[in-house]
């Protein structure tokens, strides 16, 4: 079994999403014997924005297709995902490989994989909050992975910029969720 571990935060050791993805991968590793881990740090080694020529390079797609579980750190940047993560998704949403159009509409071809997203954001965007309609990280990733046949799971730490207490409480709760999800 192979876990693809992807981090995207520019915050290095101060990153909440990195803390959560590391916890998820550590737990998944210890619950299954012989897990192989492939690590991709999209902040340290960004994938260039898509160009027509780059469709010929399938290395990112092949790495994704070889994974059984994909753990992704997704900080909210300006209401959406980091552009580094969008550049990665642009390499894996490939017609004929991860989705196809049929007479009945689009069909995902990448099912059978588990995707767990660790989402971190400074403010509060949960359902019912005043800023809920500004949330495009979970909404986008849910739609994007659904499109290729995967129902992603989410671990959320939010309100991290509100106060140090709120940050500690929110990350603590999310770390607990990582244990539950990886069990
Ligand atoms: C460039 C940038 C843009 C951000 N935009 C938002 C935003 O739109 N909404 C929000 O709630 N937090 C925003 N934040 C705060 C981050 O979501 C928050 O610091 C989160 O913890 C980042 O994840 P990380 O700790 O893994 O780096 C932004 C941070 C940066 C650096």
C-alpha cells in the first residue's frame, strides 16, 4: 500500500496543515504494516503552471495513480486552495485517465482511492457562520475529487488567526480527528 503525502503550506514548521498531515501519515503508517510513503512538498518544489507542452509529462499523474491513500495539507489562501495545489490538480484531472465524458455525463475513473485533506484557515467559515459563502477550499476540493470519482474526507482546523487560545484548541481538536480518521 502506498501513501502519497502532499504538503502545500508556505509556513514551514509553523504550519497547522503540515502538523495535521504528519499526524495522519504517522497514524496510517503505524496502523498498516509495510506502508510506502511518497512525499511531495509543493511549497518547496512547486509544479509549474500548466502549459500545453506539459500534458506530455505524466509523472505527477502516475505518482497519484500509484497511491492508495492521498493525504493533502490545504491551507486557505485568499478563500481558496494554494495555487501550488491547483497546479498539482491540473496534472491529475486528465480525460481518459481520471475521468471521462459519457452519454450520461462525466464519470470519475480514479475511484478506490482514499483522499484525506487537512484544511487550515485563519477565520471561521463553517456552515451557518457569516463568512460561510466565502469558503472555496473544502467546496472546491470536494467537487474536484468527486469529479474524478473520489469522496474526500476532511480534518479541519479553523479560526487559527483569532487568538493563540483558539489556535491551540482548534489544532488540538483537529489532531484528535486525525487519530479517529486514521484508526
Ligand atoms: C497568503 C495567505 C492568504 C490567506 N488567506 C486567508 C483567507 O482568505 N482566509 C482565512 O481565513 N485565512 C487566510 N490565511 C490564513 C491561513 O489560512 C492560516 O494562517 C492557516 O493556518 C494557514 O495554514 P498553515 O498553518 O498550514 O500554513 C491566509 C494566509 C496566507 C499566508
